[in-house]
């Protein structure tokens, strides 16, 4: 049996649609429940529901044979111990720097100045500003990141943006895009050897739909 790790929300919804096109269906009642292990109507595949940032870790250590994770998550994780065979083209978004409306980003984000940035993408944020020669004090947050500039916790945030509606509603604007992201299928290296036939069979089914 193959175990596929992924997160709830848009990735699960888009993956369910993709698997349905491959003839593999999930029990809708299970998807809407709090179950963390979801069966499919294919006895050779089950889904493992984990936090988005944990998907590469489950795959890296072999708790899952495969995973579906955003490029943003893989860049933050580093991708150690996993193959990244295909971009699925689903769950598209961008990783961006955002500030309060009226904040002078060009003047603040210059070499020699320090910028306070709130994010859960600590490694990616540090690399991005290091390339620009900007010193940053990173404040790690896991949720409600848009709040940080509004209450003076940070000058800017780095977070995923889909439509930008949430940021606008909270008085923020996108100052720059760091990268565009979509979900990738990833595989554990050992599983790819031991379960090669099963993985390639599923891979080909998915590849035919994208």
C-alpha cells in the first residue's frame, strides 16, 4: 500500500479532484471528518492528513511514501531525502513580502538598515533578504501573520498570497513577490526503490491528467 501525505484545505480539495480524474475516489464523509488517515476506493492507496509544513518531513523519514507539498514549503524545508518528480500545477499561489499601506518599503529595505519581518518561512525569508544585503530581525509566527504589522510587531511579513483579499481587508499591500508556487508530488527515496512499480503506476496516472 502507498501512503500519500498532504494537508487539508485547497491542496486536499485539488488533489481529490485530480485523483478522481485518475479513477480514485475519496469518501466525502471522511474528508469532512477529523480523521487523519483517509482511505480511498483504491486498496493500494491511503491519504495521511498532516500540517502543510510537515509533509516533507513525513516523506523524508518514510512515514509516507509520497507527499503533495507546495514549492514554498519545499524551499523552506530544503528537500533533503526526497525526490520531487513533478509539478502538479495545483494550489497555485505566491510567496510575497507585504507591509502596511503607506509603509515606505524601498527606503526601509536597503543595505545597512534593519527590517523586522514576521513569518513562518524563516529560512526562505532570511535567504531572500540576504541576497539583497538587507539585515532582518525575523519573528517566527504560525498564524494571523497579517496582524504583525498592524500592531507594530513587525515592519513587514512574508506569507503566501492567493487572491490578496485577506491582506487588503487588513490594510496590507504586497510589496514584492519572492516566488510563485504550486503543489509538487514528492517521494521518499527508499520507497521509490522498494515500491517503484506502485509509485510509477500512480505517477503515470497523475501525469496523464496534468
